[in-house]
């Protein structure tokens, strides 16, 4: 029997909250903005790239069991986020793109390589969501992006702590 930490419960709840939001009022055909669809498509490509990167990291067989469990968890959360974005695009009757963001492929030789790459990847994804929230015309999409942003910045913070690389966002409010 596994224990349920507050962080794990919060992550699970945040991820589960994305799907109903995406399936709810996230726009019918009359509310769809081309810029919104493009931004959702870009987010979807990043989520797919993260899933692939984490699969590659796990396949490299360089992770200790605890780190492999965290990487698996991150991948599962990105899969839930991908599914929420696909649901939002489908609800809007928009074409769901099939591409993934082009990321520099890494050759993972050590657990440290995986953690450093994951940290960089999650910061890139978080930055993308920070930039996308405000411009959405459909505020339900902005809410979806902000929900995903919360999960992704949690990944950044956890990875920063694992790497002991200092503040996840230097100059942030928390010191």
C-alpha cells in the first residue's frame, strides 16, 4: 500500500481537473479564434515532446527507481495535459495537430543528464504557458493553460531542488 503525500494528491487533483475543464465550456464553433487554436496546437506539440523525452529518459536505463518513478509521474501528467488540450480542440471542432515540438535530442548517460534535461524542458514548457495565458480570446482556454502551468512549474521546482540549482526562477517573489 502506497502513501499519499500532499504533493502527490495535489498533482493528481490538478491533473484530473484539466479534463472536465477542457470538455466543459471551452468553446463551441462560434467562439473559436484562430490564434487560440494555434496556441493550443503549440502547447499540444510541447506536451507530446515532453512525453517522448521522458520515454527516452526511461529507456536509457540510467535512473534510480525513485527518480524513474518521478519521471514516470511527470510523463503521466503531461499525457493528461495532452489529453485535455486534445479535448479542448475537439470540442472546438478544430483540427488536432499531430506534430510534436522539435527539441534537441539528448543522449542520456547519467541520471544527472536526465534531471538537467528535464529541468530545461520543464522551464521551456512553463515559459510557453506563461506567455500564452494572457492572449487567449477564450478565457476557458486561458484557464486550461494556467492550470497546466501550475503543474509544470511544480515540475520545475522539484527538479531545481533535485539538482540543487538554486531558485527555480531567480528573482522570484519567494526567497
